[in-house]
């Protein structure tokens, strides 16, 4: 469990890594520590207005990736 809130720079790095590994179709930084992300070309874009919301979204993607990897092993 985290004891400190995420920083905007940390979220930028996480989003870049997820995008580079193909887990995000599109991601853009916006003003005032916000990010607009889209998981697939046909999915609805989400605007994340705070680093904590962004980290929750990132954790959701990582859970999906982990579950997908586990399904491939079975």
C-alpha cells in the first residue's frame, strides 16, 4: 500500500510504459495534471483529472494484463 500520493511525473512514466508496451492505444497529457487515455482504438477516451485517479486507472490495466498472462499459462 502506498503511503505517499503519486506525482505527475510518475504518472507520465507509467502511461508512457503502458503505451510503449501496447496496453494503451492513445494517451495525452493535459493542463492541470490531467491525462486523456484510450485503451483501444474503438474505446471511449477517459480523462483522468488527478494523479490518484490516474494511478487507479493504471492499476486496473495492470490487473487486466496480469489476468491475461495467467489465462495464457493455463
